[in-house]
C-alpha cells in the first residue's frame, strides 16, 4: 500500500464510512443478548410491526405480482443505471437543480459542507436519511463547526443521547419512554423540568424544540426514497411531517442519495408506493409523501442540490450474484421478521444497515475482504423469512451463502495454519463424497456410544463444537447405521422375509 | 413404483430408525424401495458454510449415486436436504464451472421429493390411519422446519398427515414458523444467538404440554432435542416418518429426553 497519490483510483471503489462492524458479530451479539431491556423492546416492537405488515399485505390480492413488479423494475434500473442517471441529471438540472457526483463518503461530506458554507450557515436541519448516516455526515459537519439537527422524532432521541440508531425505520426501538424522558430532561434546551413519560407530553416537548429549529434554519439536508428519471423528481416518504417542514421551509435544500434509488418513470411510483408503506410501518399509506422537482420560484427552497453517492454501489453492481442487494428500498421488513435481529438488535451489526439486508449490503459495499465485515454474512441461520418478507424479492439467503463462499475463497492459501473449520470441512468433504467413505466412518459409531457413557448423551465437546454443547446435548449414536442394517437385510436372501407391513418395533435402550 | 431412498447422512449415521420408518411406510403402500449404495450426503453443510470447493465432490457423488440406479422417483425424509439437492446442487456445479454436472444435477433434483411431498402429491396419502395403519396415542406438537416450509413450500402436508394418525393428539405450537436456531454451522459460529433462538423454541414446545415435538428434519430435531435434553425437560423429538410408521401392533416408543435409536428395530 502506497501513501502517495498515484493518479487514478483503482477499481472497484469500495464504500467507506459507517458500513463496518466494530467487532466480530458473534462477540457483539453476545453483549447485546445480555441487554434485557433491548430484548424486551425489540421482541415487542418487531412482533407488532410483523403482525401489522401481515394484515395489510394479505388484503392485497395482487401482493405477489406487486413484489414481482418491484423486483423487475429494480433489475431493469440496475441494468441501465448509467443511462438513467444521465436522463435524471438532465431533467433535474433543466428544472433549476444542481447535481454533484460523489465517488465515496469523503467526497460527499466535502460537497455538503462546502454547500452549507456557501450559504454562510453553521447549522442545518435534517430529514431522516440512511445515506447521510452511511457517510457519517453529522460527525463530519461537527468537525467543520456545523451543527446538524435531526428532526425525525426517533432520530432526535438517538442524537440527543449521543447514541446510534438500532433499526433503520424505528431508530430508537431500543429505548422505552422513561429513558426518552430522561434524555430530554438531560439534553433538551429549555425543556419543562416537570416533563413526564407520557407519550403526548414527550411529543409536545419534541415539537416545541423542533419548531424553533425549522424556523431558524437556512439549510436543510435530506435523503430520498426515490428519484424519477423521466422528470428529475425526488421523493421522501415519511410519517411525522417533520420531513415536509425541512423540505419546504429553508432556503437551501441539499439531498444526498445513493445512485441505486433511481426509478425510470412516475408510473413506477404506483408499484413502490404500494410496496413501501405496507412493508415498513404496516400501513396502507404513510401520512406524508413529499415530491419536488427542481426549483419553484418564490415557493420552497430556491437552492436545490442533489449529491449522487456511489460509495461502493458500483462495486456491488459488479457482483453478479450480489447486485440485487441494491434493489433494497430500506423498508426494514427483513429486520422485523429476522429471528437473529430480533434477539441482537441493530447495534450488533456495526454498520448503518443492520439485519439481514445489512449482513449482505454492508460487505458488498465495503468488499468482503474488508476484515471488519467478514463475520456479517454468517449472522444468519438461513431460515429464509427475510426473502419471503422482502417487497422487491431480494434473495438474501442465497446472497449470504454467496458471500460466505467469497469470504472462504479470499482466505485460501493466506492463513499460516488452517482453522478448525477449514480442517473439519476438508475431512467432511472426504467422508461425505462416497458411500464407501461414509460407511467406513460409520464403523466408528460404537466409539461414540462409549463416549456418551451411561447417560447416553454427549454433553461437552472441545473446540468449535463447544458452541453446540453450551446449550445442547448430543444423543449417543446408534449401534449400527441405516446403511449397515440395509446391507445385512439385503445380502441374505435366505433370511426370513420382512413382512413389509409392520412398523419399526419398540426402541431398544441397551 | 420403484423409489430410491436418499437416507441423508445424519439419518444414516445418527437416526437410522427414521430411514427404516420411511422404507416401512413406502413398502406398506406396495412400492419397491431401493437404496443407491454410493450415496452419502447432499453437501449443504459445506455450501452453507461457504466451502464450495469442498462441496463439489459431495455434490458430484450424490448425482453419480442417483444416476447409477433405475427408479421412478427419489425420496428423502428431510426438507432441507431435498431443497439442497433441488436448488443448491446446480448452483454449486455452475459456480465451480462444471456445466455438465449442472445439467445432471438438475435432472436428479427434478426426480427428488421430500417424504410428505411424495406421500401427499404423488402417492395420494390423505389418511394415515386408514392407508398406513398409523397409530400413535400421544400428545404431540409439531415444528415446521424452515427449508421445507420456505424453499419447498410444503405447507401443511406434514401436519395434515400427522393429524390423520390414529390416537394422536396434536397441540398447536405457538410461533411455530420461527426458526429453531440450528442453521448448520451457525449453531457453533453464532452459538449465543442460536441458543437464544432455541431457548424460545423449547419454551414454546414445553408450554404445549406435549410429550414430544415432531418435525421433518432430523438435524433440526437433533438441535431441539439436544436443548430439551440439556434442560431435562422430559420432552423428546421424533421424525414424522416414525409416527406414520407406528402401528397398534408395533408402536414407536417415546423414550425420554434424548431419544436413543439402536437401528436394531423390527422392520
């Protein structure tokens, strides 16, 4: 690695920013599993959203067709992304907007900061946005002396507490209302010291706090859910109306959006506006959908900017097996049905993108060889609930398996000593690649019976297998395998014929 | 019909009574069962752990073994292994650049059925008590394993077959569709999360008051049964094939928390 700039950056350009694990998933998960408040909140919240989603999805007779349409539209967008981006740029620019292209998080942050400085501003209000979290915009702006105020209620709670979101849709899912009251009392300027933990009182306190910011801010920063190539229109889908305030009140609006958010045309919104609210909040329609197309003279922001962000998306697009992860519309349905996410919460994944989609998207954006992200594809039992819930049919389990393969292959020949897993897989490959070999191994079954001892169960194993026996016994193996029994039955034609109608007899307990 | 049994490695080595029950059911229906001797394993442990190179000889062996004999359909008492044969084998061959194997694997996969699929969709079994003489006088609950449910879309086939067994009492399992936490090497690599999922599953099972939890995948049942054993719950697990094979004359025994199979039972 050279520290000197040598000209053109090498390809692919992987993503940087808040896309990384801070520690291997199993270690982070172990810590989070011990947080009983988190487990209780998450279990309750994901179950509630899960049930709501199922109810509104089952009302639509054409839900499966909608999913298929969503998948097909996204696949076609990915297949002609360069052309659609140029079409979008031409339309957005023609209507008075300005486009900025950012190769990675560093470039995007620099562009946003300089646009804010151009307005002479030192504070901005923000609409909830995954892209700006991904690039670490708030932290960067703070270093530059610019204060960024989150206006989504849950994001505000998390920001005031100097914490990180744990769910992409319900960022403060890990906090209860008493914790929220304590945060407000501690961190909110001019808050009523008599504030209780009643939701209405908490919302009123947040409202008073945010109104002051909306009316004083000159610049707003947003993300976008969709961008329509045929008109140069941007869209934000939200529930609270705080986004609408940000998008309409300040003079300058800066939007940061991943290039994959593009849709070809207005009519495509028909599909996605049915898929997104139902999949995310379990509602038929979200309360606020804001669409804006460039600048409208004397109405709304007069300086409209869009930063188009790559940050590893081109690299993900180059991965034939993994590229459909870019279809993601950030609904969070996969998280709400994931048994792993439900128990560990979002922080265990490190990245801005947690849960099943995060376990594939994060390593695809950063490259699987980014050591910090190579435990994420293993953070799944491959139960497949995420694939069934995904409104754009991203086959998350298959991509997880693909990335595991990439991880294993990237390490071949690079380790000084093979891991226990490597050795086990190699031995198993031999044993399981012929009936003869497996038959030989099965000759050792009686040894397992001896190991199991009089209790007829194995309760403690060494090495990686200790993970199994930490909570599970293994039964004593049988005295003969099925294969051995079959061979005996079928090599002695003189033996009395089995009746062919009887069931297996009583089990023997030797 | 001539039916080739794919016993699966875990049933062959650890739960032979499940394969013997499968043979017994099919023979009772008047079919001929063969056991292709070259068979070993579907290779999904390797595939799902990312060891594609090591999976390739396992996949190639399965394809070769099931091409070696003449038969009408192949059957395995496992949703997960059948899903692997049908969905993963062609993918592994493609990924390793073997187009010939890919086509052959797809052909084998096309003839392979999970046991309840074969019984219900092909052999027309709707009433186990009447058609198989199934009798199992116990209170049971049932866990639908993920791969059968989501990759093969088995729906209620296993459950409906169990419902039609004579003498049986079925208790509904709360949150049945939640994964038990097995996930192959996931249970070791992410042992804490896996154990947390298992704890919820076993609590739900014990809450039903059932004597045992039935299912269609020996691996998931070993996982759930291992947890129930560790907790000294007194509840056990059993493959649905053994419940279908159980009759009044030759009842399948429920034998404590870790069920012991000797492979020396009557056919």
